[in-house]
């Protein structure tokens, strides 16, 4: 039996603290077929904050036609006040119109979503990689004028379901261009979950060589081949301190059918706490939150840790 906490055994050279960028409320829910009520989303975010998560990606100001699940962004975001001064609520914006909508509601952290491959850029953004970067340029410039923090998501960094293996130099080139627009942070997406630790380390090293500091890099792994935690550990060894994860392992990608769920936040926290790495997260509260959300969605949580800590979650 376990008391709900792993035995702490630290590994030399790893970060003392990791910031978890929680994506469950946006990336985790965006592919749900049944529309989740706005009040449920708001309660989900409140519970995530109560569990100690300090960066919770709330929603996306994309056109409702493309992601109907997030059509309530204008209604949801104003409901999220009172979470505490230490809680950041980033939102995804696809273009200048999306940015205007987000700024009008007081958003102070935004994200743009690019692709390292041409095929996914065409399918997700209906543009070439170069055209998508050109679309982001005025968005980032305007955000920086307003002193808004900008995250740049880069998808298909390790593999693409249509193009196959993605060369490291190709990813680095697009990543460098994205950062040159003025992004404060870069999130490397393993959108279809094909990365392995050596690949992760090679990409991080090349990014450093091209002037992208490790401090500006976050990692976003999917668990298609069961490699998400191994890849995260490799990133930690390199010095990465920002890791994306989704409460309960919710999510995928509506434009890449081979993309399975995100790394579950609970599974990540179990590993980090076992390594003696601080997160500020209460694992019991977080697991209870994901079990609650699974109940709202009418199915068990895919997170192994949630299932282990919640005997009735099966």
C-alpha cells in the first residue's frame, strides 16, 4: 500500500523546481465531442488552481467554427477572477482578431500555435509555415507593445503523421524564426508522441547552439508510445524547468488523428515529487479534480496515477 506519496530519492543535476504549464482546460477539452458546460470548465479551472497549479491555460480565442468546444471563451474567461495573484491564465490566440478579443477581457498571457511541418501547417492553419509566421508577427508585436507574455507553440517537432520523421535542423529553423518574432517562451510539441530521449536531447542541444536558451524552452509530450515521462526526464537532465501536462491525461489534437492524450499531470507530479523536485502541487487534490472531471465527461480518467489513487476510478 502507498500513502499517496512516492519515496523521494533525488538525482544530482536535475532542477530543484519545475513549473507545470497545465493545458487540460484548453488542449485537454478542445477535442471533446460533447460540449462541456461553461460552468463545468470554470469549476475545473478553479479546482486546478486550488490544487496548486499556477499556470493554467484557460481557453482559445479561435473562431467557434473551427473549435466549437471553445466557443464560450468570452463567457468563460470573465468567470475566472479570484483565483489568486499567483495564478496565470494563458489563452491561445490564432490571429489579430483573436488577440483583440483576449486583450479586451484582460488577458495578460497569450500563445500562438505554429507548425514545424508544411503539411500540418496547411491542415491546421490553412497556410504555409512562412505564411503562418507572417500571420503571427503582428500578433506578437501588438502583445509585446501591451507588455503581454507570449508563448510560441511549435507542433510536430519530432514527427508528423503525413511527412514522417522531422529533421532536427528543420525544427530548429522554424523555432528560431518563431522566437525572433519576440516570443518569450517556446513550447516544443511532440504532437503524435513519437519522440525518444536521445531525440529530445539532440533537439535541445541544437536549439541552444542557435541561441535559444534552455530557460525559454518548455516541453509538451504526448504518450502514444509510452515515452512521455522518459522524454520529460531527458529534458530535465538538460535543464528544462517548464513542462506541459494535462490533468487526467485529457486531450489530443483534432487535426492529427494519430495524436493520443497528453502527458497526465498527475503522472508527471508523481515522478517529480519522487525525484524531490518541487512543483507546488497537492497531488491528492489534483487527482480528485481529475476524477471529478472524468465523472463530468462520463468516462474513467486515462491517468495511471489518478486510477491508482482513486480506487473507485475504474
